[in-house]
């Protein structure tokens, strides 16, 4: 009998889906948005993407070598961080800004907290907020060779009008990867079909924001304004690719819905009542910090401790 028993630590049931496969799928799903960004803004945007991704991979490898830890760059998590950060960069930003943010994302937000799975907020968004605070004039300047003037959401906030169709397909100013709603949703469909993400967080986020904006946005439930708000400001990129991060979202199903509702409310508050016309990055980061509390509140009780038998 003793030969038939194997005492080991959990988990006892393991999935064949590994971290590197999941991260590689995310990279592939981000390629439509990245490709459109390069087509929209030119070869300079490609250099931004390549240098930012390289800085994240190099920073992780150097840190782990110096700390005499196993080098984990082949799990593609650093690539995902660098790619997400690059897609959140203004297309005409100096080429050194993205790599600086990449080093901050990997070293400060990820590695100093224990590496992948231990960071308490999304590294790419934390780095973007760090860059916005450090270099506000650079990070809020979206003028480039292809486009001049304010972003569509800034135009709407000032009382102007925009071409919603151009916003949906991406022919407008903004960060490298946020402009094309079509490209972002196409990439998100890849993750949904592969089962990498589900709709609990994105759907609750988008629906809550649309309802909030319809009530408090000053235009009622006007499809023109709501569509413009959904297509601009990185909301779709944040909802499908950053709010769904396994590490920084709640693990419970009900908690994920609450998480999405909180993100929708915060984004709506920032856009309607704040000075900024965007707010997605700050909403997700605040939501990340609330994740432990949401998970604790929504965690099911064990049977025998007030929980129900399943």
C-alpha cells in the first residue's frame, strides 16, 4: 500500500498549457494592433516597439544573471510587457523613453516583487504611468508626421466632433497600438477562441463604462458619443489585454465581474469629471491594487465553515 502513495506538494492536477505558451499566444494576438500601428505611424513606430521589447528582455536577463537566478526570458512574459508598453507609447516619442519605461517595468514592478506571478500591478501600465509623471510633455504629445492636433477624445472633451468610423478602423492620432479598434478586437478574438481569456472582465468593464457614460457623459445614450468613447483612449486595448492579466486580476469568477465594474466606473469618472480625456491606465492600476480585497471578499467559503456542498 505504501508503494502506491506519493506524497507531494500541490498542485496535484496540472494543465498542459504552460506560461510560455500563454504568453506567446498573447504576443501573437497583439501583432494585429502592432502591425496596424506601424502602418499607421511609419517605421519609427517599429523602432519604438523593437527597442522597448528588447529593453524589457535584456533588463530581466541581466537582473536574473546578477542575482544568480534562473533566466526566465524564454517564457515571453518580458516580451509581452515590452510590447504592451510600446503599444501605449506616443508614436513620435524619443527612442530612449520606451526603453527607460521597460527597465522600470521589469526591475521595479516585476523583479523586485519576486518576478512573474508576484507583481501587484500590471508592469506595462505602471511603467506608462511612471513615464507620464516623469515626462508629461512627451507622453501627452501625439503629433507625428501622419497626424497633427489633439486626439479624438480630447477633441470631444473640448466640444468638437470626430469621425467615429476613422476611430474604429484606426485612421487617427493616439498611441501606437490603441487607435485601431478593429485590430485590437481581432487579436482579442484569438485569445477568446484559444481560451486564454474570457469575457467576464472585458464585458463587465465595457458595459459598465458605456452605461456610466450614457448617464453622466452629458449626451445621453447617443451611439455616436458612446462609440467614440469605446473606440478611443486605449479602452479596448486595456479591457482585453491588460485588465485580463492573470496575475493582477481577481481569481474568483464573481470577483472578476466586480473588478470589471470597478474599472468601468473609474474610467468613466476620470473621463467625465477629470481633466484627462483618457483614464484607462490609472483605472486598471487602481483596480489592480484592489484585487486582493476583491478576491478575499468573493472567495467561496469552505464546506463546514458556512459554505455549501458543491
